[in-house]
């Protein structure tokens, strides 16, 4: 035999002492320390802490620790309460945040649910920290939206047309069973004494009856919606999928919902969203305004409507409300460019770079240039972008905003909401954006 190689000892029976403090579980510059200390020292958690006044009962986990744990987990792309609980038991970086506490998944899920509103309000606090650190310049801000899958499958939706058919079929099947059961009962009453108990409704009938209930409820909701004018409130879930066509109410015969109108049974607030790949998902339209200097998200919102244009004014209003000033320049793609939005930007004296998109060609010159009314703001915008050519400020948009969605969806793996219902999903999106900014802040202070 040749020379024997010496290896490092690997003695699994050896007793050892843990590091004397959580600060030594991970290296000094680790983001776990940053998130934990920022939450402890910089954030005002009064809205969460004030809920805990009772002295009775078993002491809960420290709310500040729970907030730090949630934000840190999100920053590592760990979103489900079960996986967060598992990480608390297995990962030293999580232990550095929790100081070895191990909340179980129910505790984590309950905490997140209970404090959703306060957790989503941390977005503003973290944004202000970013500004204080000099990361927000409001020189050039780019807007964009991305469609995010709801916690619901597109196959769990049903169109009004199919509701009508299925309701008929299920009603017939359920009543046929009742008729058969009644006949059998009468038959058995004749052959046995009449005090004998008839058999209970079998599972398959119970399931069909329950399904029928759900379909009738969804159908009634669509029918009630068809009777009213479309809701004007941009903050609610808005019209159901298929209830509008080219911005106008769409109705079937006799003012009923059109056959294609639909509702999702799992998350009724979600809407059909077309994605870039040409597919459709049941989901939400998640919007951000990103500051060009360091890709900080300076405003975020979440809407059910797939049309991006509606988000422009609210996003700019939020920037103004939190940072007390308007950006100098705003860029956004064709989805945001309409006369109303261009007028809004002009009123606020913000230099706009919005792609005017494709104008409908006039019938006679099918291959001719794009045409908008000469004096329209779109026509002026088209000329402005064309004259600037390759040097146009519009070109900044892609490089400012696309990497942000790349980080969120690919690097941190956030591709689907966990919660259901518009308010909860809004809070979830706010937390995702908060963590994005927190990680940018960590880079600067590292």
C-alpha cells in the first residue's frame, strides 16, 4: 500500500459547545444580522406591539423576533409557514435571527394573518430608510407591472355558460337519486315495517349537491353584478372576468351575464390575466415604480385589472405622499400610455417617456405610418421619442425595472401568492417589495 492520507477528524459522538452568542452563528457581514438588527433598532413596530396587552396566558414569541423572521425568510425566498418553521430548526442563519427560538408553522401563519396590515405598512418605513441612506434620487422613475399567479388554478374557474349547463345536469342527477330513493323507500315500507330507517344520502350525491350549491352561489353573484353598472372604485376587485369588453360593460341576452363571464371558486377576487407568453393565469397585476439610481421600489400597488394604465396615477400619488416630491422623469411602456395619463404627467410637470404603442393604421394606407390625431398628446410623444432615437430616455425603462422583477420572481422564487382575497394579497405584495428594498439597503451598509 502507498502512503496513507490523513483526514480531518469527524467524530459524531464528540460533545461540543454552541457558540456563546447568535452573533457567531453566521459571519459578521451576513444579511441575517442586518435584517434582525434593522427590525430591532430602526423600525417602529408600535402597531403590532400594541395588540399584546393581556398578561394572562402563556407568553407569546416576541413580535419583533417574528417580524424579523418573516422578513428574513422572504429575503431568502422562503415563503410558506411550514418551510419557515423547518428552517428555524435546521438553518443556522435562521437561528441567528430567532436566537434559537423555534415557532411552529401554525404560530407563524397566525402571526402573519393577524398582523397583515401592519406588516404591509412597513414598506413605507423601509422606503424612508432607503431615502435616508441616499438610495432614492427621484431623477428617473420607471413603471411596470407583472402578472402573478393567485393561490388558485385557472381550472377552478367556471364560465357563466358552463354554470347554466352544469346546474341543469347536477339538478337532474340529484333529483333522479331522490326519486329513486323515494321509490325504494315506499317499496321497503311495504315489505318491512314502516319504522325502518332509510339509507343516508350516498357520498356522490352529497358531493354533487355541495357542488350545485357553490355553482348556484357563483351564478347568483354574476347575475347580481350584471344588473348594476360596473364599479367605479379602482380599489376594489372590480368587474368579474368577461364582464367588460373594450372598456364597456358586456352583457348577454336580457341583461344577463355574457356566457364567457367567469368566477374562480378558490379565490373569487382573482381575475384572468394574460401573460407575456400568451398563456392566461388566474392572478393579479402587481405594479411597481422603480427609482433609477439604485433600483429601489418607490411605490407599489396590486390590482385585479390586467390593464396597466390604471396604475399610473395611484403610483405617482403614493410617491408624492411618502417622499413629498414628484420624480423629474417617468418612463413606462405602451400599456400606460393614454391621453389621460399623459395629461396627468403634464399637470404634475413630470417629463414623460411613455411608448405610444401601435396606432391603428387608416384603412387606405395599410402600410403607412402610425397615425394619431395630430394635436393629440400621443402624437407629440411619438415624435419626441422618435427624434431622440437611440439616446431616448425611454431606453432607461427596461434596465431599471426589469431586473427588479427578475430578482423577485427568479432569484427569490416568488411566483405565486400564498394568501387569497384582494386585501391579503395586497399585503403580501407590499411585503415582497419591502424585502426587495431591505436587501438593497443591506448592500450599502455592508
